[in-house]
C-alpha cells in the first residue's frame, strides 16, 4: 500500500492534468469544426483533392501516437502520447508530407 499523502498529491495533480486535457480537447474540437468549414468552402470551389489532403493530415496528426510503458513498468494499455511531426520532418508514417502542389487543384491554384 502506498503512502496516503503521496497518493493524495498524485491524485490532485492527475485531476488538474485531466481538467487541462479536457479544456484542450474543447479547443481541438472547435478548431476541427473551423477546419471542416474551410474544407466545405474548398470543396465547393472544386478543390476536393486539397480537402482530402487537409483531412488526411488532420486525421494523421490527431491519430499519431507513440506507444509508451509507464515508469513502473506497467504493460497494461496506456494513454497514448499524441504528437505531430516537427516542421520539416520526413517521417511519412506520421503526417502526409506530400506538398499540396502535388494535387491537381493544388497545382492549378499554385498552392504549396
């Protein structure tokens, strides 16, 4: 059995981190709604390929993760560490690194 004071302190910290995570999630949801409105506008302009590129990158960014094992060696399922590739990264497994200009309307509108 752990030290009650240490458990209480860790629990208090974890609750604060959860509240921060929940607030951040609300911001992400609002940003996704705005991005989807942008996608609707692009799609109505005939740039469906650019919309596909944006949606693919949003999905890959949100679903990207690195498996982690807890400091205590716990092999039970862990909260995934969500990440996006650093600018200029060439890790094609995480975020679609193709330039927008590789798409048909991306080339037409000189997007990059």
